[in-house]
């Protein structure tokens, strides 16, 4: 009985430590009463990060870069932003996080977001194949191949944690092509010449 209890305690400690480690995988966004935004980069601190604040039309209102090894927490004063909704976007070479925020007369708050992080896809053209890999985490992702005359191929992936596939493009005519990977908070394009 003592052995069983000890094993349950050890298992509980392992589960709690794993869940607290996972909870820190995304940057943390907090605000104070002075309309100041704090971004704690957590595990993103080892990456070069671009930080943007955009309005909902896509206009970049603020842009800065954080180099590898820099301070974990960044502070931004939002007092001069007009009342409205904005997006805080953090992106590296491999992933990006989008946080919707709202500025009111008296405060700034983050709007609800299910999963702010989108991992960028890896797309490569070699030997008449397009290799497509993405950590999708269950999101719906659409893959298309087009040229200037129209769409040659479209495939939608749903409820897949990871997408790893090849597309044979040997029968496509010689020319310039665009690969688009589209999903919620994602529109990535890649170009190849056949």
C-alpha cells in the first residue's frame, strides 16, 4: 500500500510539472491599469522575434525585433492608441502567435483566443515533388498549387496533429507556380519554378 501511494504521489508530481512546463510554451500577455502591455516571451526567448501591433485592416502601427537571448519581458505603452480592436503578433522563423486586444477609454484587455500559436509550414520542391510538412495541431489547413492561369490542385487537411506529405508535380507543365498554405490566422506562400 505504501508503494502504491508513493507511486501515485510521484505520478502526480510528474503530471503537474509537465503541465506547468507546457503552460509556459506560449508568450504571456498582461496589461496594467496604465494601458501598458507586458509580453513575456517564455520559451520564445531563444529565438529572434518580430513583434507587431496591427489594426484590423492589417496596418502595422508598431514593429520591433527582439534578438536571441534578450530580456524575457517586453513592455509597451498603449495610452496613445485610439479606442478599438488590434492584434499583437509575435513571429519567429518557425511559428507565430496572434493575440486579439481591445483598447477602451480606460483600459486594454486581451480578447478570448483558443490557441494563439500557428506553426509555419515547411514547403520544398525537389525531384518533381512538393514536400509539405506542418505541425497543424488539429487546425484545418488548405494546401493549393496555382500558376498565373488558375488552380491546379487543392487539398484540405482537417483534425490532423501533423501533416507530412508529398505531391507529385511531374505532370505539371513547365512554368512558375505558387503554393499557398491557408488556415485560421495563416496565409503562407511559397514559389517554385518547374
